[in-house]
């Protein structure tokens, strides 16, 4: 757990870690791989594989990472097969204009409720050059779920996530541009498209070794 710190983590693998709900009533079930509170970690070329946060419990969030406060930066990271109740890969809570997420891949992550890959609550992350594919949630917003959040998403691909790619709740107004979003209509924003980007298959399983 990161608390009021700014670690730099490069080329590391977080695999099969868990944050069980019963261990700590205040912080339990948050961040199977990393729980970052009021911190500004820099993560470069890291992999989060098959981590989970109290899966099946409605207190759990952020199977890969739970980010609360601070200014985290994630560059060239991969999130695969992580699970949680909300935010299968990442849960951003009260992060203001963070985190900054660049050149990251989210694939095969799962949420039992909302946000198969990413759940934003009162956070406005900047997401650039990222790919979301084959993520799933029981309800809407399998790629990105926004609650009182307005992320900036630029030059990204959101394709093959089920049941829907993006969902905005409670006055959320994301700014999406130059991105490919699987949707019946082209997602509002400059340079967006809704045609198949190719190279992404949605018929593969969600588990990784």
C-alpha cells in the first residue's frame, strides 16, 4: 500500500495478489495489486495479471489498482484478467485531474457490477493512447464507467468490451477525441470513429496464465 508517498516502479509484475474484504474494515477489498492513497506513484512498463479485490463483495474495488488522491502516472502498463466488484483493473476515487494513463492496455478484466476495466468516481483522469478490449461487467460500462467524473480520453481504442464500452452517470461529461469506440453511433467528439479497428478479437477468454 502506498500512503503519502511517490514511489517509482519500473518493469515489475503484480500477479495473483488479492485484497480481501475481511482483513481491514477501512481499506479492505481495495486494490488487489496496489492500493494508493494520497500518493503519486510512477509506474512504468508494469503488468497486473489476475489480481482481485474481494471479488463478489460490494465493498471491493480496483482488482489491479485502487487510486485515491495524489497524482499517479501509469505509462506502458498492462492490465489483464483482474477482477473486482467495481473497477476490474482500476478504480479511481477522488483523484481530481488525475491519474495520467499513457500507452496502457486493458484486456480481459472483469467487474461483477460496473467498470470492467476502469471505474472513475469523482475523478478526471487523462487517458492517452490506450486500448480497452475484451473487458466485461455484469452491467453497463465494461470499458469505462464514470460517476461524477469527466475523464479526457484521447487516441484510444475501446472495442469488444461487453455489454457496453462507456457509461456516464451523475453529470459525468468525458471529453473523448480521436478515438475508436464501439457504439451504434460515432461517439461525440473530434475525430472519433466507430468502425472495427481490426486486430482485436472479442471471442477469446478472459483468463491469463
